[in-house]
C-alpha cells in the first residue's frame, strides 16, 4: 500500500507528489516543520505542536495558509487514510516556489506537505538507556524556531554515531543547551534541571509535558543554565523528545552517569508518561 501524502490541499499517493526544484525549501531551507506523535491513532499534544508551528512561522516571517482547525482536520484525515496507529506525522511548510533569490518572493504561495510514518516506541532503548557524547553547539541563535536548517544537527548526530553513541549533547562555551534532536535534563539530589526555553533551545513539546508531570508528582524542577561539569556530576541524565519520549542517558563521553543505569526519577517520569499516553 502506497503512503498517502497531504500536499497543497490534496490527498495524493506518494508517486503523485511533485516538488519543484525552485522550492525555497530546497534552495535555502526556507521553511518550518513539526513532527506530531500518534498513539492509538490519535495525535498527541496537537495543540502544543500547532502553537509552536505558529511561533516558528512568525519568527521567520512565513505566513501560514491555514487556521488551527483546518490543520487538525486535515492531519487527522491523513492519519485515518494511512491507517496509522503508532508513529509520526511530519508537516512541512516552505515559503514557496520562485526563481532563486535571497529576497522573499512577493508572489509565492507557501507549499504545504505532510505524511505519516510508522514509528514504534523505543521501548528497549528506554529500558537500557543511551550513550552520548558532548560537542560544541555550532547552530544559529534561533534554535527556538523549528526550521528546515538542520545540517548542524545532522553533523552532530552523525558524529555521535561515528563514536558508537546514540546522540550528541551540545554546549555553548561549557553551558549545556540540548542534544542534536532532543532536550536534555539532569537530576541532582532529586531535583530536575533543564536549560530555560529561550532562543538557544527548541521549546520541546515533550519537554513541557515532562515538566508538567514532574510538577504533578512533586518532583522539584528548575529551568536554568547548567554547565558540563554539572552534567558529568549528575545523578541522572535524560533526553526528552517526540519519538524518544523519556530516554535515560547512562554514559557521556564514555563516563558513566551516576550508577551507569537509568535512575529512579527517570523511571518515575517514564511511568507517568506511559500512564498519560495510555489514558
């Protein structure tokens, strides 16, 4: 069965989708995107993803062609047409198709594309935990916008794989920001710490969910910058993200974190998250 796309207002088979070579997403990475998680055939935290989409689009001055209700109606229909029960929906909007020019094209209309992918929950990795490395954060200074400009993230993720690790934890002059594709949290003396949601990190939807779960379960949490030294001295380290949920990190740069096994706060947050998506 071919995958069904939502492309420019129509539901099409994958072999019917045609992307112009003059699409500004292809030339410049001139666009924004969101990745929605689907559990039990339903979009998870859809309103939070759409709020971030609006913020990203406003940040790069890209007019969105639909209101939230229309996004939700079509994305839900896309999930239904693809019979997706567990996976992701990728939604991308570029500034449009026009001859190559750095200036915004005045007549171009945004190009919208979305598709579904079967993605199973990473249960074995969540049980065992990740190995990670550290790398300097070489990205631009608007990491809070979810744009198509991801080459620095790709290079960091590949560098981690080249060194036998699952992800790279990034830092700016020794201050930890996030990983190549997820937010980072540490636990010290029972307290959860994560970088503030400013321009240096993506405002993760799963990050916000985990902070909400921490508050509900009376796990102390604070949003503040923390240094590499605190990362290595942490009792626990965890990553949060749409596809990895609550992922323990058991070693960084070959050094064990805490006991070298997923810790009790991480396990508690995993259980709380499991309860949430199962409700």
